[in-house]
């Protein structure tokens, strides 16, 4: 059993809300249905996790979270997720660009392959990465059982997010504006910075946040490739699993709650920044 | 913000009502199931390793008069997960786990009678021992507990907090060291040193086996039956059973919530027959009933069991408490001390 994948659901929801701010029909009825659905699928489970985390009071919560192994696991998870999100921001945008704009041969094949990390059970991904980049690597690359391995596994799992959020925006992008700017003497860099980037930035940010939130909760692929050494390579999800196996569900819920809060803070921050940018333009 | 909070509260209330409605439905539909056409369906919930054995045992059971009209749904998974699933409501008639604390969880939840261990085999259907698995030919000459902490030796064992089964390994190493003359404190120190030689702490015994056969480490702490399983699957490994090692005992029981207690009991009894015990031994387990097994399992001279340390309750508190246990302290120490 893997730890609650709830943080990814929580992270995935808000951007959808933003695009569907006003429903065109029967707001009361649809609103009610939406409420029931979100409650059953997201809010009640998340509420239960959070309420369980404080079963032994706030000091108990704090003790669980600041226990050396738990704290180290949380730190590793957050740092690795930030790194992974930033790499995704750059590489994902590049990939989306290539898929939309460059007529590379085999583009369609790439386009299909991008989504495969979503379809593959992550434990299989972990196993495959381990065989390829582990101690008996046919490529001579031994990244396993170290923090590098964690980052590689997370990169694999989170690849589609930025690509798939940026791609449709790039497709819709009106090229007349770029051509107009270019004909007025703007350099390609200026065109990118002034015309393209402002349009795709919200999508880039949304994809990056999704990738970050997904990375926070990843279990299947990291459990195999990280080596799970407490304080060194054990990620939060594996630490949580250990807490559950030791019948310490309060501790497991406490660490999960921290992950949820981190994801929430990042989502809110992103929202604030987006509004600020939108107002400035 | 005010409206959105109202929104959330209303949602939770509505959702709770919907959830209650759902449980109501599933409850009634479950009781509508059950026996149809004289056939009885038993649900077997077990830990993962005996799956191959159970498939053969079930086929054999269905050939007996008692098992003629019995069909099975089978569920296999990590022992702790399976136990928690049953405790949370997964229907089960017969359960088998890799260690007694997972059974105790069900006793505490009133799902298994406290007398489950009162038969002549103390509720245990199979035994095994903790063995030291090495590369073929044992190039580093690792045969006993002190060999594991020699300089440069890498040992693979699952994390005892994510793998309940790995606790057998820890207690084997602890008890083996005590049997060779160490005091309690010295044996605990040995465990601390041992874990500094562990470069990978997988989440389960199977994952550890995978890590080891994937080329990592010089020795793997493993159940004897898993070592035999690896050899049967053509892995290039040898194994040694140390003279002083622990007897692994796998408990099985009928649940008190079983709708077909007669058939469930008949199946549990069948597990102790020569037929079933022989199938277990073919799959690497040590039979608890002296059957004429095809495989011989030499008994180590210093074999001990968990009762030597006061039973699992005492052991869990002393060694595996998540905050104050000996192993929790050892894990916490891993980051501080210098490794190897």
C-alpha cells in the first residue's frame, strides 16, 4: 500500500477551478454536485488525515515531525522536489516547444511517449531505472542508492506535467504577433521574452507546481532506487510507510500533513504571483 | 473567504451523508451474497511468499471430501498491509501472516479468537529460519554473525520499520550474538554496527532479494524459504544457516467473522495434513508436522525462538517502538556516526 496520493489530487484541483470560474448552467445544482464529489473524493479524506495528525495534541504533532528521521526525510523530499520541479520547468517547456514548433522527424512518436510515465506503475519505473542505472548498469551509470537516484526517479515520474500544460497553450498561440514583432525589428530573444513567455508563463508555472506536488508524494519509484537509508536517502513517503507499518498512524498523518501544507503553500504562492504578474501587465 | 468556508463546511456535511449512504448500500449487498448452489466461497488473506504453495494446497484441498464444494478468493500482499486491511474490514475467512503481531492486531480488533494459538502447533503452520545469503561460492567467506560486520562487507536487509518481516532478521542477529556470548548491551551495539554495513534498506524482503540479486551487497539476511525460492528461480546465490539463529514462525487462523466457519476450519486443519505440509516444504518452508519431506532441513544447533526474548509484545516495545525502540535509536544514529 502506498501512502495517500492525496496531495497530488489537492494540487491538481485548483488550476481546474480557475478555468471554470463561472459555470454556464444551473449553478446551484452543479455547485452542489461538485461539493459532494469534492468532499467524498478529496476534502473528507484530507480532513481525516489532518485531524488524525493531531491525535496526540500539537506537541505530539511537532514531536513526530521533528523526529530526526522524519525531519530528514521531509527535507530531502522538499529539496529533491524543488530541484525536480525546476528541471521540469526548463526541460518540459523545451520539449513542449519542440513538439509544437519544430518539425523534428518522429515528433508524433515522442508526443505519444511523453505520457507513458503516467501509465507505468511507478514501482515498475523504479525497477527499470534500478536495472539501467543501478550497480549492474549496462550503461555504466551507477546512480542508485543515493540522492541522485531519487531525483532521477522523480524526473521520470513527473515528466509529463509541464509538457502537457505548456503544449496546448503553445498550439493556440497566435503567430501573427510574433511575426509582427519580428517585422518591427525585435530579436528572436525579445520576441520570446515579450510575446511568448508572458502567454505561456501561467501554464509553465501550473505544470511546475503539479510536478512539485507529485514529486512530494512519490513512493513507488523512489522506494526502490533510493536505498531508503534513514537520514540520507529515505524520502518522506517511505518514512510514512514505516510509521504505518509500526502502527504509528498519528506520526504518518503528521508527516503527511506537513507535505500537504507545503503543497498548499506552494499553490497559494503561485496563485499570488500569477495575480501580481497579471496586474502588472 | 467567508463564503468559501461555508462552501467547505456544507461540502463536508453533504459528503459525509453521501459516504454514510454508500456504506449502507455496500453492507446490504454483502449480506445478500454468500453461498449459491451448494458452493461455499472462502476468502484467504495471506502474506505474499506462500502464494505458490497455497495455489497447490487449495487444489489439493478441493479434491478432499471436505473441500469439494469450496471455492476460494485469494489475496496476497505484505503481511502488515494484509493484516491492516482485514482489521479495516476486508472480508476474510482464513488468514496467514509472516509474524504473530499481525495476528495480534486482529485479536485486538475482535476478528480472531484469542485462542487462535491454542492448537498443538500453537497456531503456526510453517516455520523457517533466518539465513545468510551470499554470492555463489561465498567469496567473502561469510558464515556467521561476526562475519557480517567485517570491514568492507555490505549487508542487505529490509528496513525493520517498513518490513515487519525484517524484524525476524534483526532478532536473529541480536539473539545469535547473545548466544555467542554477548551481553544485551553488546548485542545491541552489534546491531548498531551491523546497520552501518547496510547500504540499502528496502521496504520489503522481496525488494531486498531484488537488490541483492541485482548486484548490490555481499550478504543478504533472508528467510531460508526465500533463499530457496531464489535458488529455485535460478539466481546465483548460496546460503548458510548460522548455528545460532531464530526460528521463524508463520501463524494462521480462522476469523471469528467467517460466514463459513466449518469450511474455514476444515481448510485450516488441512494445512496441517501431510499433503499440505509437503507442498509447503517443496516451496522452501520447514514443515511443522513431521512429514516425509522431499527436502531435508538440518536443525541448527543453537536454534532459538522469539519466546527467548519474552515474545513479540515485549520485543516490539523494546526494539521496534517507532520513537524509543533500540532500532529507532540505531536508525537515528546512522546519520550522525561515520559509516564504514
